[in-house]
C-alpha cells in the first residue's frame, strides 16, 4: 500500500518505503533478525557434523 | 514605477531560486561525499580478503575467505538491528542520558535508530532525509573493518559460527561503545578528558586488535606453530604476493575510511556553514589528510624496511604508519607525521616478536599492527598535541588534548576490546564452538568447510583441467 492518503508522488514529503506507518517495518526487521540467527544455528550444526568426521 | 517593482521582484525570485539551488547542491554534495566513502571502504575488505587468503596455507585458503565474507555480511544487518542504536544511545555512558550536544541518549537513539515504529523513517528510503543512510553505511563499514582486523589473526583453526558471533560482538557492540564514548561529541571521554582520536586509531584499530588478543588467548596457536621448548616456527602463507597486494588495497580503502571521519559543511547537522570539521567539531581539511596520510604511509614503509627487508612487514608498516598518526591526522605537521609513522614502522616487528615469544599465534600480526600501534598513536597525540582544544570552542570552555587524557583513552580502548574478546571467546570455548577439532585442522579447513577448491589443479585428488582440451 502506498503510505500516503493520495497515491501520488507529489504528496510524498518524507518516508516512502513500503509499509511506512504500519507494523511491516518492525515485522520484517524481526524476520530478518531471526533469519540471521537461524542461519548461524544451521551453519553450526552442519559444520560440526562435518568436523566430527575428522576427529582423531 | 510598477515596471521597476516587477523587475525587482523578478530579480529577488531569481536570487531565491539560485540560493535554493545552492542548498540542493550542497546537500547532494554531502550525500555523495559519504556515499563514495562506502565503496572505498569496501576496498578495505577486498584487501583483507586477499591478505588473509594469501596468508593462509593452501589447505585453508578458501575457508579463510569464506570467514571473511561472512563477517562482512553479518556485520551489516546486525549493525542495522542494534549497532547504530548503541552508538547514539550511550555516549554519556550508562544509563544513556542525553549529552550537551543534544544528539545522544537512549531516548534520542529510540527516535532515529530502530527499524520499527516512528524511528523507521530514518532507517529506510525517505525523500526528506539524505543523511541517515549514508552515515549508517559509513559506520557499518567501520564496523566491518573491525571484524576483518580480528579475522586475520585467527585464521586456520577457528570455527565459522563461533567466529561470526565474535565478529558481531566486536563490530556491532564493542567498538561501537568505544566510538560512542570517545568519538561522539557527547562522548564522556571527549567531554571529560579531552580524548581526541580523529581517525580512530584507538576506537577502531586498538579495540579490534586487543579484542583479537583476547580471542587468541582462548583459541590457542595453530598446530605446529610452537615447539615443545616454546620457540616459534614461521608458518608461511601460500601466496605472499596476494597478501602484499591485499595490504596495498587496505591502504587504498583507508582514504575512504578517513574521508568518512570528516563532517562536511553547510548542512543542518554540520558544525560549520563554510568549512569542514572533524567529528568533534574541530577544523580539518582534506588537504591536511592528504599531506599527512601520504607522509605516514611513506614513513611506515621506510621504518619497517630498515630492519625487516620483508614486503609483508613493509606493507604492514604502511598500515602502522597510518594507524600511528590517525588520532592527529587533522593537526600533525607532515614531517612530524612521517617521524611518528617511521617510529611505528621500526617498532612493529619487535612488538610482534615480543607477542609471539609469549605464545600468542597471531597469524598476520593484527594485534600488533592495529592494537599496539593503535594505542601508540593515541598516546603519541597526547605527547605532541597537548593544549589543543579537543572540541569546537576555546580552551577553558572545552577540554584540551593532554597526555593523561590520551593515556586514559588508550586504557579504555584497550579494555573495550580485550575484555569482551576474552569473555565471549571463553564462553564459546566452553561450549565447544571456538576451535575446530585437531583432525580437521590437520586435514585442512577447506576440505571440512568449503565444497570448492582454491587451486583445483594443484590438489592430489582434484580433476586436472587439461591445458589443451583436444588432447
């Protein structure tokens, strides 16, 4: 949704990203942060499993 | 009469239009200025990438590269999520009260640096805000630089995820705290002790270098680095030319790094309408930087060559030259910058040897180049620059640079790096997330971590690309 009442660029005088004024920025920020954490968890598990094969 | 009035009105309108144009031009200049520092600073990372991969043995070359790339990639979102908020929130220390310049404190940070609610307007596309994004970008690159500094020291035996966690703690927290305290105009080290660190010798380099030292103590040396009697073996990397070119790329990128430490004039957030300033509001010019950075690079190379004759240490000397003068690049005389940088180049290798003789395996000399020389640079400014007002204003109204103030600054920067580096790496060690198993280290980290080969034609089992496919 266009974040201003009138869907016209001429009324845009500030933030113009998708979701401005709604909860979308917060939700996407949270999801992005969760992705980072999950990638680390998955990365750690897979690397640890591979490294175990080389344990003496 | 009416015609004259109409002419006058037209002239006034023209003048107003011209003035408005000048304002737009200045704003565009300011935005472009910082925007261009970002790709320049990415060159630092190209340099660190080449430098680390070159310093790795053949069996570890790609894993060193992957580690470096991931540090860069994780630094940006984590700095977006919370690092930027820490910088604005805590210049006055805990609990985050507002400072005299009115651009700090938790309440202020809440209003500009979170990616949700009202503050999100400053953390995304906004036609009325041409500053926040480029400032964020430049600071995110400073953050990534700290992670890359630590990255080189720990190559060839650290786990990937453990390393990323350490990189995030360093790049999105530890150095940010040091920057808030010693770089922000409301920083307590600046307002109370007159700490001056224009080019971040302490708050970036020393913090990152001593963070790396804290990690290295818990990580331990590479297998084969030290003999049973404690003497050290040199473990050469697989490609010295790549390492040396990487170091030169870091030098190139540092022009962007130091350029980003300048506040341009004429904007609502500028210190002056007509001249550039440091982040402290003290005057500076890009000409000053040109004089002093070049002389520092030269001094560092020459100083390192004197006793080492080694291109690795010569280019490390160039870095040490910049770092040793970074705190005062705004006010040093070029010949003095040369002398300080020369002395840094001379002491560089003995300092690295001293550390190695104490059982620390710093694969690329990062603790010495960035940590020791960073603190050396902070203290040097206290010796040479005493009496200079540390902030915009006159001595008496604002604190002045002093040897004691710079020593206090150096001590705080050391602690900001070493303490979190040691504690977090100790926790990771206890959790088994710090070091790869011995067998994996001996086999080579590429075979464990990376489904690709750096030099496939050199590997014993790798397919050989035929020189002449027809044969």
